[in-house]
C-alpha cells in the first residue's frame, strides 16, 4: 500500500512538472512570435522563465515567502529585460499595455 501511495505521488508530481514546463514553453513560443526572438535569446530566456515559474509556484505553496520571492522575481525581471533589444522592450511594453486594456474591458463587460 505504501509503495502504491509513493508511486501515485511521483506520477502526480511529474505531471505537475510537465505542465509547468509546457507553460514556460508556451509563453516562450508566444514571446518568440511577438518579439521575433533569436535562438540565442530563446536559450537565455528559457532558464530565467523556468525560474520565474518555480518562484510563482513556491509563493503559492508558501505564502510566508511572498516578500522574499517578490524581490527575487524583480531581479529575474531585470535579467529577462537585459536579453531583449531596445526595440523588443518597447514592443513588449506596448503589448503588455494592450493586453491590460483588453483584460480591463473584458472585466467591465462581465459586470
């Protein structure tokens, strides 16, 4: 019975890990398309984005570490921005603003 429980726990953790990975891959693919990232930029961004996703998960699991993780996330954000060109940063900021406006409009329509 104990072995079955451990096996089930292992399968559950692996599937969670795979989902997190696919989320990072999906975000990286979207970013690559929107910002025309080079292969070198993709290679530099992927581990940073994986670390960012792990931080989010860790914050959800341990809310006590939220402030500490917020500081780490800010540092990661700076590292991520260093990978982009000036034009890509400009485009990324405008896309973020557009998404924010669309989200706000959606929420206003829902109410």
